[in-house]
């Protein structure tokens, strides 16, 4: 049986390392993509159980990746968490039109809550 996979889409490899340190001991495999094109390729290859993607003004391309993901018949149902250290969840919801369904989250605000959310979404 393979480990459930989390695809982390963020311009910071450090963030992927933090999430790997958090979720690895819980039995997850973390795959990292630094941009939208790499994320789409990783999603097609790794078939993640969930995607956690950053939302920032200069990398709104990640939202484009989620829109493409939603239109892919094989990948469109993957749960997505859009998170940001810059935007509040209500702001993420307005920026991410066309990415539904997704969950908006404050980056690093409540890591225990994030773990619970990931566990619930990947069951």
C-alpha cells in the first residue's frame, strides 16, 4: 500500500521541508513543486491525494494551476487547500474564483488544525 501523497506548490522549498517534517511522521509522502507548470506535471505523475498551494500576489500563477487541475477529468476531484501568509481566508476565496472546491487557510497559523484538515480531506 502506498503512502497518501501531498503535493505542496510553493515558491519556497523551505515550506515543503516544513510540511514534510510535519506530515512525514503522520504517514504522508510530500511532493514539492516550485511553480504551476511543475505542479501540473507532478500532479499527473504523483497522483496526489491532496494539494496545498500558496497564494501570493507575485505567484498567483498557482491559482492558474488549480484552475487547470479542476478542468482535468482525472485530477479535478483532488482536495485543495489554498493558504497564504499574506491573505486572509476570505481574501483567498475572492482571488481563487474558478478553483472551487477548495479550503482557504492561514499559512502556519494552526498546524494542528491543518493536520486534522488534511486527515479529514484524504479519508
